[in-house]
């Protein structure tokens, strides 16, 4: 009798199912194929490993670099990190990573390595990112790697530690969402316009709880670099991850890269598997969105959220055109951005231009900007950066920089007055010296336009690389199609080279033995295991003052801005909680109107927010650390950013989702300054006076862990045999994922690339 036919599955279902190590009580334990590490979210993870006497389980599955904190000025005189990085906290984080990778035996691209760059650019360019893999990093824009048909998502520092120690992560299954973009894009419209249009349509919470699969003829026609830009910003639409099914464009991009499958037999086996990674006919999605490609034109943001989008030929919106419950946020955004409703977007002047970031720091992004400069000059338009505008170009990696210089792009940029920089995150989030000053307005290829994102008081408009180039030339937001004229469909006469000319070789190393755990001195194995799995304070009854908040989309940059991420500790962040709105940006003094600066809310142990999507944005675990350090262990809201919610549980905090009506009632209770009680054992919120208690329910396993103070690593290590069995099968079925090492920098490439055919790149 034939076996029953399995039900049709989506791309996400297939990759998730292929990585299940154990499924039982609680979240599913997934195996993690690829782990990217950088200097900001890793120090506390390595320190926790050291304190527990643990090693990195799979050194061949982790790749480390520096990107967030480093300066992007010329490195001609670079000798070492200690003498090159002037800011003490930034230097300390980079030095800490260099010491940690040496101690734990990890592959590292440092500042003297031409392969150094932004994590989400070096992973794909090295072939570290492959179809059908699970990819994680302590950075929310890990969703970038989903462009290859990988399940890629950002994680917090506790999860970074978990992956280093176990090569697994407990994960709840997300919902399936598909966004299809069909038809032909108009000339001058690129991937950044597509994804900004999508986010403007679905909102920053539209994909919450989902993994988005991007599909449709317009998506299939895009290059890999353009696909990466779209998946990169899926997190800005609230999604856990974004994915695009691999195809011939994917395989052509990957073949011959240093960490791609290494010989013909292995490549053929890998490609055969990769071709199965597409959604089956008849598979069901929880949410579907369909978009016509011809409806998209060059798009920019006007406000302080990626959902605040408008076509470049549009106007600054009027708050009265929004639903009443959203007008407060719109008014605040317009005040912060210094914009008047009804103003034509093309009349908005800029002070700075930024082209770079993990969204748009690749070679095609630089080429598209160079094309605008060339075409504008041919059409009699401006060929120099406008007076009063500072414009910077920041390649996403050392190899992108090298390729751009070989193609002469740097000459085009410098001749036009752009500042040509070294690889790094740069002004995208301003953790380094590249920052906006208060009220400076920037045309940016970044991924976020939150308040203070690129510098305290800075004003950010998101757009494509071509649009940034146009704005820099004219000094104002500009429809790039006007500068391109008849050259809009041409390649601009640029010299196009192949990435394979700049490859560094690999050596194949033996798969390392699984390290044995080193128990802290004086502990028996049983005592050590108990200590490892009971590292959190128990949470049951929380009674106290509740701080009332009304805003929606309170992002992690607002909870704890980037200048406070330069720490090697998990503690001491409470005084910086909500810094952008808690303190006067000019004087640094407390804002007496902010709720946490008032009595009795200075001593709040609960936070109640009426607005949805609390904790959206970055994966930084510093946000729950700051809330916890202030003294708050319970946050109530209609919904949470997925990564923030997970990070709260990892720190023994309760992110409690409640119906809007219950939150409205609790908000009024909080305003009165009366105590509220959270009773987790009985799953109820006890209101003051004679009001009836509000019942709730949370995942039973999460509840059990909070009540008993259990952490995930200790629980995972109970399944050590399951992990080992999975790894045996992984080696047999997917051998190309095992044991690849790197040769010394500067040697000739060993891998033999396929001859990539010249195809139309994203304009």
C-alpha cells in the first residue's frame, strides 16, 4: 500500500521542517547552520560561555566581523584597533571581539582584512549563506539572507550565547504570509521602492508573527542583490523573516564563491536539493497580499517610521487624513521631521546624503548611483553635489570597495564631490563617528528612519541609492527619473567586472570534534547542570505601580538608543531607558512631562501600553535589559515586535498581550497611580478597587519557565543526544555545510568560478 501523500508545504515550512532537532513540550528545537557575529551583541554572550565553562559547539558554523562601531575613515595608516578607534567604548567592544574569537577559535574578518564588512553583506558574498539553511545573527536585518531561500532571522544576545553553546535555538512556528508583486516595473523603480511601497501598504506590524515569502514575476526578475534589499527590510514590516525561493539567478550568484559547495559532485547534489525549495502547489498561506508592479513609483518616507511612505511626486500628509487613533503619532512625526502638511516632497531640502548600509551597500547599489551622476551630466543637469550638502558613499565590505575602485566608481563619486569611505555600518545607525547633527535632514539608503536613528535630532528620509544620488546633486528630494532622461534604461557605460576577480581562497579543514563542556571548579556535573538551567529569577506575583503609555510602534531605538549599546555588561541601562523622550535633547535634563519622571511612576514595576507593536525594530537585547534594570518585569500591550517579545522571555520578563478593551481599562487604572497586581500562577491581572480581575493565558511552557526561573540553554542540553543524531544526518545529507575554513588573506583563489553571464542589473 503506498504511503499517504504529505500535504503541500510552503518554502518556509520545508526549511523549518528540515531543521527540527526535537519537538515536544515548548518551542521546537531548530538546528542553526550559519551564525554571524559582530561586536555589539556578542560580548555578554561570550562572557556567559566563559562563566559557565562552555565552548563554542561548532566553530565551522560561525563567522565574525566588526561593522557597527568602527570608523569609516581611510585605513591607510591603520596599525591596530587600539590606536585606530578613538572612542573608548567602541574600541573596547572591538577589542573584546578580537580576544573572544581567538579564545574560542572562530573565523574572523578584522579591520586589516579586505573581506571585513557588514555581516549581511559578507555572508552572501563569501557563500557562507546558502539556500535551505538556517541563518541567525544578533542583528534584526539578518532577514537579508532569506533572499537565498534561507530561513534567516535576528536574535538577541541570550540567543547568541545559546547558538554558540548548542548550535540550536528553540523556536515557535511562525505563520505563513505571501506578498506577490506581479507585472513589469517601470524604468527607474527598483527593489528599495518595492519594499518601501510594501511597508507603506501593510504597515510596520503587518507581518507580525509571520515569515513573508516574496513572490511574483516582478520579484523573480530581480537580481540577487535586489532580492537581498527586499528581504533585508521585511523586518520593518514586522515579519520574523523574509524569503525568496532559490532559482537559476541564485545558483549563478553562488557558484564558485569561497564557501559554496566545493566540487562538481557536491555542487550537483546541493543544487538538486535547492531546486526542491519552492512552495508546493496548493500550499496554504495565512495571509496573502497582491501588488501590481505598475502601481509602484520611486518612493520616499516622510515620517519617523518605515511605514510613513509617499510617492516622490506626492505631498507631506495631513494628520486629519488619518484615523483618529493614529493622529497623535502623525503629529509627533511631522513636528520631529520639521515638515508642513501639503508640502510637495520634491520641495524638501536636504543637508546630507548617505549611501550604504546592509540594505544598499552592494556593488549594484553603487553602480546605480554612479549611473545617475553620469546621466544627469549628459542631460545638462547637475554633476556635482549641491552646495551646502555633504554626501558620503560607504561600501558594504572591503571587497565591494575593491571592486568599485577597479570599476572606477570611486573616481565618479569623488569627482562629483562625494566622500568615499571604508566599509562599515556608518551613518545607518550612527554608533560610530558618522552621525547627523540635530535637525539635519538626510536622504538615506538606510532601513530605518526612527527618531535619532542616524544621530540625535537627525531627520531621515529613506529611499533608493539612485534617489539618494539625485537628492545629493539637486540639494532636495528629487524624482530621479527627471535627471536620468533618455538614459534611464541604459547601463551608463560603466565598466562591469566580476566578483570572482576579487575572491580569497578557502582551505578545507577537518570537522572539529564537539568540545566537551568544562565545568566550573568545585561543581559536580549535576550541580553545574542545575546552575545552568536555573539562572533567572522566578516570576509569579508582580504587584506595584504601572506606568501608562499611549504611543504605538514604540521601537527599540526609542527604548534604548544606540549610544548606550557600547557596553560589555547587561546591567546599568535603567537610567538610559526611553532616553530620547525622557530627557531634553538640548540640556540632558529630565522632561518633567514624561511619565517615568513623575511620581509615583518613577517606581513602576509594570508598564502598560495602549498602542500596538511595542518593541518593534532592532534585535538589541539591551531594550529588555534597560526595562528590567529600571525595575519593570511586566510589559502589557496589544502586540509586540517578535524579537523583543522573545528577548523578554530570555530575561525572565513577561510581555503580556491583552485585548484593547482590557488595556484601555488598565491604562486608566495606571493613570490614577493605584497598584496593579500580575498573578502569573492564576493567569490574571488584579485591578484596584472592586473591578473584576482580567483573565489571560500564555503559552504553558513559557509560563512554566517563568514560574521556575528556567533558562533555555540548560533545557536544551537535556537533548544533547538529539543534537548529535541530527548532526550525523546533516553531514550525510548536506555535506557541503560542514567544516570549511579560510586560507590566509591575499592568496589566489582556489575555487573555480562558473563564467557568469552578463545580465541586466537593478538599475
